[in-house]
C-alpha cells in the first residue's frame, strides 16, 4: 500500500517480499499506492457510497508483533467511502444492506504458530487492504453469509482482488451482540457491547461462529449477566469461539493523521473517469434477466454468480427468441452443466433446438403406449374401474419412456383409445 513490494505473496517463501517501508525501518517513508486508492473508489461508487473527495491516512496505534512500526496506517475520520448499500437476495427479495464505511489500510504481517514458537512472515505486511464495514443491520448468520458472498462477488466482478479466502485475500470479521426483540414498528435498541470474531476464513465458519456466539451470549443473558466486549477467535475443529483479548475502543488507538502522508484530494475528473469504468453490476444484471425473460431470482442469481455459466448463457442470448426458451436454457445451464460444458455455443444451440422440435408421435408413440399398458397393470385396472386420475399417471409413464418428447395430447388420446377398445 505504501511501497513497491509485490502483493502476490501466496505460497512464496517467508520474508521474501520486503523492503524498509513494509518492515517499518527507521527513516523509511510511505508513498500511497494510486491504483489501490482508485480501486477503493471504484468499490465505493459501485455501492453508491458518498466519496470523501478530501481524505487522509491516520495512524492506528497498538502493539502487536505483527506490526513492526507500532501503528498501522489506516483511515478513521475520513474513509474513502461513507454509507452506501449492497443489494442482497434474502428470502426471495432484494434487501439493501446498509454500509458504515469503506476504508483503505495496510495489512499486517502474518504470525505462524509452531509449537512454543511464533514465527513472523512479513510478506503480507503493507499489502493494501480494503475494509468494508456494515451498519448493525444483519440479524442472522444466514443474512451475514449472503452479504459477504455478495461482497466477494462484487470484488471479483470489479477485478479488485481474487478475494480468495484460501489465500487470505478475503477475510471476514463478525461483530455480534444480542438485543431485546423490539415490538412492532419500534427500532432495535443497540446493546452497549459487541463481540468481534476475527480472522474467519470461510463462509461456513462465519455462519458457524455467529450461530455459536448467539447461543453463548443468550446463555449469559439468561443468567442475568451481560457478555463482555472482547475479541474472540474461532476454533474451526471444535466449532467454538474462544476469548482472545478485551476489545479496545476507538479512543485506545490514539488515531492521528500520519504526518508522513499529506492529505489527498480526488478531482472530479478522476472520479468521473472511475465512474465510467464501472461495469453493469451483478444485481443489475440479475434484474435484467428477471425483467427481460421472467427468470426467477434464484435462477438469475445462480446464473450470474457462476462465471462459466454466465459466459455460456450470454453467448446464447442473441439466439433466444422468447421467455419460454430463456427459462429452459437458463435452467439447463444452471442444473445440467454436463450438457453444455466443453461445447461450442452454436453447436449446443443447434442440438438443443433440434431436441426441442423433436416430437414423438405415430407408430413409435403407439409402441410406447402399448408397452406402458402391459407394464402398468395396476394403474390400467384402476382406470378401467373408473379412477380417471390414473390416466395422468399413465401419460407420465409414456413421457418417461419417451424421455419427455411425446406429444402429450396424442399420448393421452392413444392411451384412452387402447384402454377403451381392448378392455
Ligand atoms: Zn515493501
């Protein structure tokens, strides 16, 4: 973020991506990374946050072995983005998750625990880190998970990062506290504490940690006490959180503007240029398919979220003539990847259309109908006794043998004929 070291340090030998600046050696000076600032602005524009045209970096002071300078260069008073919302699909409708801010900082070094020893790898130290902070508006682990998945999708969409959690290029932190359920129409009164679970490296762990915390805190409340404000870790093997340290409050960090970095200003033309770079966003594309083709939200979300499926779909779109075709194609792409993967779109489309037009009738259909009548003795007997609904079942069996290609009306007529004539 403030030096020229490469951020591609995944699986690199420890302490090979270093310079005096990211090691915090005396006399080194930070120089802000323009591209990182632009990407943060892009992210802020995508979620319609207010851009702080004039912003500065601050020192967040604390002692920890992963922080050689004794402070982290971050943003506190003037984050690059303030507010904004992220549209998330929850329970079949779009919910706008309100953001607090989007700020830019430098990452810290990585601690590795080896038995009694703690080793420090500084490769990650000084890598740009964008923190996206929500308002306290998420009320379940499922909602939190849907939200962070959306953030990952957006970050990849905008080519800001691969947001790969295995590589540590996306990390999750959940702040959890329990409040009394408000009566209808009343606002939730926020509790005076929060528990932060840090360094969650998968969506599943986030969900588990939140659910675990909800239960743990509920028990404390039920015993007439209030949970303490603290930072907790998550033990993935046990599926439990454990206390790490009492959580600092903002004033403990003694934030102050970094005197080595002058305040920065984004010009209107720079912002306008970035705004032009904004592609159509995932939720905009989902809505587009919903509106144009009547795809349901689940289908359009899955289609847009999967790069390969989305690409294939987009190549077919010019040939799609109506909603019916669109629904069938979208479902097939999402549910049966083996039917299209590795195929050329033009070839796939030809085959698919041929398959659609193919209708089984005449002698072939009559053959299947006879077979069904022979095999389905019970349904046949039921029908002949006057149980009309058995006919539907028999048509279904014909359709099954015809692999869905039978003309349903013809199949029904043939069945009725056969059943009445040869009864
Ligand atoms: Zn460096």
